[in-house]
């Protein structure tokens, strides 16, 4: 008999739309934290889906159903991650780069940041550089998040940074970059401010940056 975490992982892998909601509810009722459910059950399930897809053991339709299950689980978990924090530490806009439609990771980042007191603006997926520039020009934003999952879209992160520089607003914002296609070396090379390996790492770095900004504006 599989334990509840294993059942959740299997539900993601098998695309079990019918049972995901009740399985998440049971895990919460058993006292598991939303973070544990994500890190120990759901994300490992998505990773396995990726391996099966690479090995041609499943195909795009199955991967799409698994993604749907993941979205359903995230929707159910969101209120437990975002606990009505009233404190606003800063404001961040985030989007997935142009030509990339993956948004599960970005949506987790949004929930975790909001849970940590950072106000989030979601630019969506397949976001062109101009849209990143536009949001910076029209809002009081200290942080910009860029998500890139496909290795074929990495040049689009550079295009965002170039567009921001060209618009003369590079000094206004710190750029946090994450996603499986990204590495700390790449972020350094293209002139980003922080590489984030996951949402928790992102929140830690975002808070550090905001604290530094606060102390320098006080001086
Ligand atoms: C689900 C999925 C899909 C879904 C996406 C649904 C959705 N709404 O997101 C669908 C089915 C649509 C899809 C489509 C495709 N996919 Co896909 N997909 C995946 C899969 C299985 C999981 C991705 C995921 O959600 N992971 C879970 C999340 C939580 O992890 P994450 O995204 O890395 O995010 C975390 C961190 O990276 C970080 N993070 C991410 N961004 C940011 C940003 C900031 C600012 C911060 C702070 C942190 C941060 O925090 C997140 C949470 O901790 C991966 C395999 C994998 N293991 O990654 C393949 C994978 C990414 N896909 C792949 C491919 C090839 C495709 C397609 C090209 C397939 C095709 N033939 O059409 C298309 C491309 C469509 C497009 N133009 O984007 C390849 C990419 C290969 C490569 N090297 O580029 C992978 C790796 C599968 C594989 N092994 O081959 N896919």
C-alpha cells in the first residue's frame, strides 16, 4: 500500500484528475505542510513525468494531463502557502520568457513570494521583452522575475536584459532568474542579479535584496 505522499506523486505521473483534489485534502488533514506536499510529492512527480517523456515512454498529451493535475493541486494548496500576509516588503513582476509556455514553476514562485510578503504582478507566459520593460516603466517595482524552462529560449533572457538597458531602467530593478534551463554561470554571464534554484531560494534572495535596498535608501 502506497503512503499518501507516494499516492500524490503517482497521481501526478498518471494524470489522475479524478483523485488529486481529495488526495491533497487528505495530506493536509494529516497535517502535512503545503511546502512538503510540493517538494516531497508533487515536484518529484513532475520530474518523473519529464524523465518518462525524455525516454519516449509518455508523449505530449500525457504530459499535458499531468500538468493539469499539478495546476489543480497548486490551486488547492495556494491558500495554505499564501496566508493573508498584510506586510508588503516590496513589489515584483514575473513572467516566463518568449516562446516558453511552462508556468507551473512560475506559479509556485508567485505563491511562495506572496506568502513571504512580496506583492506579485504576473505577466504570464511567452512574454516578449517589451512587456517586461513596460511593466517596469509603469509601476513601482523593485524586483523582476524571469522564468525559462526550455534550453531553446535562453537567448530570450538576454534580450530582456538588453531591452531593459536600452530603455534606461536597468538601475531601477534587480533581476532574479530561475528555471531548469538556467544556471548561476549563465545568470552571471548575461548580467542578471540572482540565480534562483527554486522558489524558496528566490524568496530568500528577494528578501536579501529588498533589505539591502531599504538600508541604502535610508543612508
Ligand atoms: C509540465 C511540462 C510541460 C507542460 C507545461 C504546462 C505548464 N502549464 O507549465 C506542457 C505539456 C505544455 C509542456 C510542453 C512542452 N515541453 Co515540457 N515539460 C514539462 C515538465 C514535465 C515539468 C515542468 C514543471 O512544471 N516542473 C515543475 C516545476 C515546479 O519546476 P520548474 O519549472 O523548474 O520551477 C521551479 C524552479 O526551476 C524555480 N523557478 C522557475 N522559474 C523561476 C523564476 C524565478 C524568478 C525564480 C525565483 C524561481 C524559478 O522555482 C520553481 C519552483 O520551485 C518538464 C520536465 C521537468 N522535469 O522539468 C518538461 C520539459 C521542460 N518540457 C520539455 C519539452 C521538450 C517540451 C515541448 C517542446 C514538447 C513538445 N514536443 O512540444 C513543449 C514546449 C512548449 C513551449 N513552447 O513551452 C523538455 C525541455 C527540454 C529542454 N532541454 O529544453 C522537458 C525538460 C522534458 C524533457 N525531459 O524532455 N511541457
